[in-house]
C-alpha cells in the first residue's frame, strides 16, 4: 500500500504541495482535472484553496476527492527517502 497524505498546502496555480505518511513530499498538479465532472468547482481558486486532508487523502467541502494512490504515484516527489515513481 502506498503512503497516505498527512498534510496539504494548495497554490494559486492549481498544484498541491503534499506531505505523505512516509515523510516524502510531492507536488500534484490538479490542472488536468479542472472543468471535468465533479471537479468543475475547483476552477475557482478560492474554492480550490479550501482543500483539506480527509482520511489519508485530500478533499474539498462539496466532497470532491482524489484517490490517495493517484496522489502518491502521480506527484513529483522529493524528500530524504525519495524514490522515483
């Protein structure tokens, strides 16, 4: 099982700075999701910035979330124990 998210910091360019439970950090680009289905609301940067850690992944107030495995596998990671995806 991949590590889960323990902290998230959103940026105005629709990227999430993530810290995983194994202490690796990574950047996940949400821009490909913008305007697609339930993620349409994320286009509004004020709403995008309301992201929170929920149950080991990230989520927004209207229950949009992203699979924690996707966040880990598709993020550009760094950190002391970084392993390329």
